[in-house]
């Protein structure tokens, strides 16, 4: 007869692996569904370009040198 012993560290590791797997599946499927919706034209593509809001002139860069 074989008895298995799971210490609390192993139990926590198993729970963490399960939670991480579920979170990964949810985030991957959300991104995939958005790409499919954009492909079929159901939703618009998100254009989050942070650098569009920054207005840097060449003269500002040259004056700092």
C-alpha cells in the first residue's frame, strides 16, 4: 500500500499552477476573440500608441545638448 504525502508547499504550488493556467487561458482567449472580431469587422481595432500624445520638437532635443 502506497501513501502519498502532500506538504503545504506542494499544495500551494498546485493551486498556483491551476490559477495561472486559468488566467492564461482567459487572457489568451480574450485577445484571440478581439482579433477575430476585428478581422470580421465586428469591432474596431484599438490604437493605443502612447507616443502619439508626446510632442517633441527637434529644436528641444538640440537645446539640451
